[in-house]
C-alpha cells in the first residue's frame, strides 16, 4: 500500500517538476508596450520611439538609453501653442499672433514680451467706467463714460 501511495505521489509531482525545468529553460519574456513606454518618460519623441522599438524586440536597450542621454543635453523642447498663447494676455490681436509665431518657432519671445509691455494699457469696459459715475448727473455721467471708453479719463 505504501508503495502505491509513493508511486501515485511521484506520478503527480513529475509534471510539475518538468514544467518548472521547462520554464527555467524558456527564453525571457518580452516586455509589453506599456512596460517599455513607462521607461521613456523625459525622452524626446524620436528617442522614445527608438527606445520602445528596441525594447519591444527584447533586444538591448542600451543603445536607446545612450541616445536618450544625448537628447537630455540637447536644447529644450519647443513650447506648445497653449504655452505661447497663455503669454499673450493684454496684447492686441496682431501682436499676439506675431508673438505666438515666434514662440512656436522657439525664437526670442523676450522681444515680443517687451513689445507687449510697451503697448498702452487696455481700454476700460463700460461697466468699469459706469462704476465711477456715482453721484454725477445723467449728462455728466454720459460724457464721463464716453471719455472713459476712449481711454482719456
């Protein structure tokens, strides 16, 4: 009876032993796109693409890492349209357009900022002018709002 139990136990463990030895002999699992992509943070678009390509092949990624290290010493990335547009507050439409054009090219934005700073302050709204007319007669308030809207008051 003991020999039957030992035989059955041995028969049940053989498949697990052979599977474990097969798994040890199997080649390493290739990384997923998500795993490769997670390692590309901070890389330029081209470097990240090269890195992911090498990574997905399961090849050495040292070449891609070296390329990424080179790009870290490269000049800063160009700003996005949103970043450029957010700096155009208070500019006229033409000035803002020129500024965004230069900004998107990675050109000198300091010049455009100083030009924008040199422009006169924006004209007040009717509500802002009307709020200053308390205590004036209708005619005085009307004249004041007219001058205020022209930026003279």
